[in-house]
C-alpha cells in the first residue's frame, strides 16, 4: 500500500461525505505478492491513519516468517544442511531482528492486530489470537460469541499444552528459528531454479517474508484475453498447480484483470523441494506453448 494513495482515498471519501473508518493490511509477506512493508512505510501508513482517524487492522499471519531473521550458511543447491536454528556456537542469535509491527508503533490505541498459528504451527488448527485495546476486545468478544462461538476447543487445548507444558518460551523461539531457516532455504532454492528456467518468460521479486513468489508472465501479450487460459490449460495437463491471478483481483474475475500482465502465485512451502525443478520446467514449457 502506498501511503499517499491511502491519504488520497481518505480525502476523496471525506469530500464525498462518507469518511473511511478503517484500513486493512497484510504488512509482512503479503498474500499473494509476497511484499513486505519497510519500517518507513509502516510509519507513513500509521501517520495517515492518525491524520484521518482510521483504525488499522493489521492481519499478520506471516510475521514470524521473515527471512532476514533466518541464519543461512553456504550449502549445496537443494540441501538444507547449510541452515541451522539461528544460533551460533555460543548460543547467541546473530540474525537480523524482525521488523516492528504496526501494533508496536501504536500510540493512540488504533491498531487491531491479528496473528495465527496456522502458518507457523499447523494449518488445520485454524487457531489464532487478537491483540487490541481493551475497549475493542470487549466488543470483539461479543461479536465472536454471537457468530462462531469460539475456535475449536480441541485446537486451543493442543496449542496450550504444547506452548505451556512442552515447549515453553525457549522451545517456541527455537521452533520459529527452525521454521524461518527451513523456509529461507526453500525460498532460495525456488528462486534460483525459477531464475534458471523462467529467464525471459517470467519476472518476480524475491520475497523477504511469507510463503509465496508472485510471478508475472512477461512472455505473454498483456492484452491477449486468452493467453493466460492457455498457460493454465498447459499447466493442468503437465500436473503443475499455482494460484492464478483472478481470485486476487478486486476489479474482475477474468485473466488479466489485475492489469499490466498475467500473474501466478507460487507457494514454495507446500511440496517437497525435489519437485521444484520439474514443476518449473513444465511451467516454462506451458508458457512457451501458450505463445504459439
């Protein structure tokens, strides 16, 4: 999100007599683009929220998957042996710190922060937590009780037992370090192979957090409404699955609706790493075939 664009949207809405009340953000490893807001941008967004009295809903399930906070060491391609839990021989953690959350910058009680165990512990737990000022939590509790009642009691019990009785804080920190190291290894391997097979066919920015690489299929005519369908058809035949752009578009459901090109979201957290190379080879073949 561009702070100036948010400010413009707020000014326009106010001039129309319908001021905006809240802004929703996924600031770290955003789904689907993989983008992470810098600290300067977070501060600028917060300043706009102060100016226009916006509540900020900080949805941050990928916060603990920041790769600057992983501790890679040299290793052969495709191997995770060059990554450790993030501690050196003396037990000190040499990794870069996590970016400050918007909640940590909040001085006005306007941030509602959402965290999840689903991305960092187990997806099917479907369990998370909210951090917010008490006056907001009281109302959220009533809303929760009148809609979903509560998350699964079994899921909550498993998480509580694991964190309180088995791992403790030290075990939780060690788990997060191991998870960051594993995902950093996967990210590095995926982008290295993607650069090898998709050179001239697709463009991407290497994500600094999260689970996704957002690919723009540069070899296709952006104005061709059927090009992406041909790519997706080729991928289906080849047994390659990536999320197409359409579900992420707020402007339409047709391929190319995001504007400026055709896109795919690749999730490097879901499959064995030895599947990366054949999958990206097949994707390259599907793109080349779609050009014909």
